[in-house]
């Protein structure tokens, strides 16, 4: 018995030779199943763009479209497409904000310690002081100023 080729999309196995594989990969059923598989992973922008170009399926109004996901027409109304587009925009903004916060809160000194390598620019003694600022006792002019510090300031002398 020869080798078998198993198609993950169609869940069928066949003889592993050039002719049968080519015939299967070019079949309409295989192409449709591949398309349905990758449609699951479309982002919101692509979904709205593709679905807005299609005509509306009149059978879907009665919830009796026999083609389901294979239908060439869209089953989304314009309001639903707008809602999907808005949800995608919100998710994208949340993702951007998370990335922005991650960058703002990044602490390279801890990262360098965690990977066990310190670049040459941080190996001199002065750089070591700046990497460990939170552990040193800084003069008041170099400490981070908080709102509470400003409220507690006493201005008795000027100049």
C-alpha cells in the first residue's frame, strides 16, 4: 500500500501522487472549504469590506437561505456592518492603547537583568548608577516630583 495524502480542510485521504493531489487541490469543493476555513480568521476591516461589496440575500430575511456560509450574497444588513466596523475600531484602539502603555511602562534595566546580558553602554560605573536610580538616595532636585510634594512645599525665601 502506497503513501496517503490527507487534506485537513476536506478531511479526506487519497493516494499521494501528483495527479490525484493536483486534481483534489483544484476541485471546487476543496477551494470552497479552504475559503470557509480562512473566513473564520478575517479581521473586522476585511469582513466589512468584503461583505459590503456583495448584494443582500433576500432569502436570509426569512432565515431560510439554503447556502448558509457558502452563499454568494451577504446576510448582514448595513446597520450590522456598521456595528461590526465600530466594534473592530474599538478593539483596534484598545490594542493600540495597550501597546502604548507597555512601551511607556517599559523598564530596560530590569529587562537587561532578566536576560542576563547588559550592553556595553551600561557597563561603566556611571551608567550603573542611572540604572539603579530607584535604589539610591537622590538629592531633592533629581527626585521625581509628585503632586503631594508640590502641595507640601513651603515658600519662605525667594531668590
